[in-house]
C-alpha cells in the first residue's frame, strides 16, 4: 500500500465502504475484498423506486458530486430522492492501486473496465438496499460511460438515464488524448514503473498531466475571456499552479493510470459483438444525452451520433464556455441547465 492523505474522510467524506467480496474482472484479474466507497443522501421510499445512482468521473470522488449536483436547490433533491454516489474502482476511495496491499497493488492492480464498475455497483445496491429499479442514472465524462453501461447492461432496471459530456464508445481521438495523460506520468523517471514512495516524487509527470488537462479540459474561449479571473486567480500561471496542479498533483499516479486505461476502453458494443447500434438499441430507459457545446474531447457531434441510435432518446446541449471541465461546477450557468434538463427527465412517466 502507498499512503496518501489526500484520499481521507477529511477531504472526501463522509463516505462509507462496502465489501462486495472477491470480485472477478472482465480482463481476468481479481480484486480480493473489493471495496466500494459510497455516500447517500435522502431516504429510500417504501416502494424502493426513488433511487438515483451517480457514478464518478476520472479523478473525481463522491464529494464533488455532492458539492455540485446534490441539494434541495438541485434536481438531485435529497428530499425527494435517495441519491447514491458511488466511487468508481481505481479512484482512490474505492479499491485502487494505492490502497491495495502487496502484491496486488500499485502496477500489479488488475485492469478494470467500465462494465466491471457497473456490475460491482449493481451487486452493491441490490445487496445493501434491495433496490431493483433506478429512477435515474446520471454521470459526467467517465460517469457518462458508466451511465451508458448501466442502461445497456440492465435495461429493465434503469428507468431514466442522462449521460453528460461522455460517449458510449470511446473514440480514437479520445483514446489518443488519454494516452498523452498516461505518457505525461509514466515518462517521469521518478515514476519508477509505479514503485515510487510518494506522489510528490512524481511531481514533474503530474504537472505535465495537469497542463494537458488545462489545455484540453477548458475551452479556448475560457482563456480568451480570462475566466480564470472569475475563479479567483491573478494570472494563467497562478491558475495552472494553484488550481490545476494543486488538484491533480495531490493524487496517486497509479490510481490515475488505472482510471485512464479504463476510460480509453469504454465501449458498450462489447455486449453485441462490436455492433454499437445493436447495443444502444437495448436501452429501455428514457434518456437525455447531454454534451457540453465547447467540450474538446467529447464534442456534441460525437454524442449526437450515438443519441440517434438510442430509442426514444433526446439530445440536450449544455452551453458552457468552460468546456469539459464545466462539469466541476465552475460555470454557474452550467448547473442551472443540467438541473432544468434533469427536472424535466425525472418528471417524465416511464
């Protein structure tokens, strides 16, 4: 194990852990005593039909989902719904390379796929809460990949679904983008094939990783209009160091690499021999596909092409000059649009 105080209850809690036992993965590995970290908000009703699952994105934890998306002022209202935010495997709170004991941690941590996350999540909520149907699954980026996987894999269980800023099948362009994130970390000599003593040893690789995110995660308009000033930073350099490197530099490199490998291979067409149309045709949920207009690696055109393959789905563009990282809630206009769409989706009979 590789201790890292970043992944603490103080920073990301309160969260609880659920042990789903020894969990066999699609790629052939096994996570022994697989732990899922989760947070809940609101109460499950007697009919057990008001549950909402919110999976996490790359680098994100249940804490940011709570801070940005959950509250009485939002569509994800804990006074009406039982909201379960579940941390994906590899994100540092659930079973991950850095918190798994030798010999199965670090770079020996097995490859995990999006489908593994969703199978684990379904097993957890069924065993823990006895939930047989979900009012909604909603997630952004890698959370959108999991949302699609939920809707394809468990079509009778998922009544509504909203993938935000993500695709059902990862594109070649996005695969290459993610490769640059991986290369940024692994090219740092201090990475030592994943056997570093501290994340801070790998600061050069994590810095490059953060700068790639700064380039692609925000839009060109974000920089033209100097939106970093609105976030409280005095210059671009201040923004890069304090916000971007401050965010990613505290994380465990092996955890980020585990999620990146998974992200690159998100693809629901694995269920149908590579036929994406057949896979998306399995979806019974009422679905709103919600890209961000200035997103540079999940552009609306890619999302719309998939949306057209989902029966009875709708295409809802979210406008934000913050681009993909508008997901962070840094743009006040972003969350209002998301809430409006989700309110409408949740009001629809299914």
